[in-house]
C-alpha cells in the first residue's frame, strides 16, 4: 500500500480480513481510498464502523471516504467522532485539522494547529501530523517543511508519503518530488 501497489495491497488486505475479520477492520477501506475507489471505500469503512462503533481509525477512514465523495459535513462529523473516541491521538486531530482547512474553515484548522503546538510543548507530536494541517490549509511550503522534518526525524509513516491521498495536492511541488527522490520513491 505504501508503494502505491494498490491491487496487490487490496488482495493482501482482503485475505488478511478473511483470516481474521476483526483484526483488519478498516485496512481494506484505506487501500480503496488510496486507489481512488471511493464508493467501495465508503462501504468498507461503514462496515468497519458497524463492527466496532468505538474504533477511531474506522471513523476517520469513513470520514475521508465521505470527504472524497464530496459529502463534507458527514466526513467532518466522522473525523470529529474519531477525535472524541481517541482524544490523545494527534493523528486524528491533525487529519481533522486538514479537513477543516480543505473545506475552508480556516479558523478551526488554525485552532487545531494551536492545539498541536501546545501538545508538542508537553510531549512528542509527529512533524508528519503537522504537515496534514498545513496541506489542508493550502500552505504547501509549510507542509513541505514539516514533511522534510518528518523524514529527517524518521517520524510518522513518511515511508507511505508517495501513495497517501492526504498529500496529493503536494505532488506537483518541486520539494515533494525531491523528497520522494531522496527516499528512492520517485513518482
């Protein structure tokens, strides 16, 4: 999945789900999102949330499926649920901040940045997570600053940068291309 080999990843995730349906609840939906198969992702993520309503990753994945389908209000609501289920997880908070920025709610996106900055004074917050919010705000250079820092610190799932649908708006940025080359993951 991290390398963008979505067909292979989907086959592996489906097999893993067959072997243990509860262990890989949202993974099929995540691969489908990365592959741009949003209708199927929405179905798979809905199923994951139905299996376990208190599963933050399931709600976040469902949120992104809604957003990618253009159903923004429901997508934001699902991301907010993910944050409420797992309030200490900066991944879901950062993704919510990204979504706020994408829908034009700059004030709420900046509020999330402020929360992340405050948290970083007390504990580790991945630079990768900070990049989410800046990407949502359309501040590409700031997003790239944080992604480059994530790479230098070996922080967050920077290895999956190439195939992450959360950073597609950065693909044309020369620093994004350079970072992928540096990681031997050129587009």
